[in-house]
């Protein structure tokens, strides 16, 4: 089990591009990767009056990250590619909004956002997009998502993308502040920019 203290990272489900990029084809294999310090994981959203951005402190990432995978005909399947993002390690730009963010995610009862990579579909010819399947667990509620991420290989593997989520899909009620005049919108985004190296 990986801790980012421990996607969209957990959203580090995209480390699968290491396997694709290095041409590993044998089933039931293991590998290890490191995440470069210039990587980013950001949760962003809006209210009826402004925007907010919460950046994860990747210095808390425990390295290296171990992966076990099995390459099938059409996709790479993972059995233990899991991340835990500690809610306390997100910085939204101030003490008050950090407190609100942790309360929104019910941090007292559920201190982590959990991300689990399920599978990756290799890119099509002349395309730098990969299909990714993952589990995302927030406040004790798990949802499965399929999305497309942009990837390229230039010495290391670079993976970028945005995963749209809804708070209500995880049983979270968008909060109201200042006597109900400020309301957080249901839609949020998990933005990732990961620079990965196999070791």
C-alpha cells in the first residue's frame, strides 16, 4: 500500500505509461518508479463568487512506488497500483480554506483520498492519449472512472490530464458559507502533471 504523505495523485494510476514506454510485455511482472519533484496533483473547483485550487505536497510521497501488473491482449491490468493522498497534505492557499477543504472531505473520519489504477489501454497509432480505468475513493465512497490522459516519452514518462468529478457522486454536499451566500459548486477537477522514471 502506497502513501503520498502518500487520480488523479493515489490520481499516480498513470504510472502505467512507464510499462508502455519501456516496452515490457511479459505478464505478471513487477516494477518500481519514482515521481520527479516537478510533478503536480491539483484539485480545483469554483463557487458562485470565485475559484479555488488545492495543490498536493508531493514531497510527502513515499518512494519508490512498486507496481504489479499483467499485460493482456488489449490492455495492461494492475493488481496493487494504489495511492493514498492524505487530505492534510493539500494546500489551498490559506488556513481558512484548508480547514474548509478538510471538512468537506470529512477528514476526521476519512483522512485519505484513495486512488487505485485498474487498467490502461495502450495508445492508438499516431496518438499520445491513453485510456485509463481507475477507482477513486473519497469520504468512504468508491466510484469507478474511465478517462483519457495525454502522455509522451522524453527520457522519462510525462503524463498530463484532467479528471472531472462531482462531489455529490461521493455523498458530499457542496458546502455553503457566509450565511449561505457563498456556495461551492458540485463539479471539481483533479489535474495531474506527472514526470515518472523507472528504476
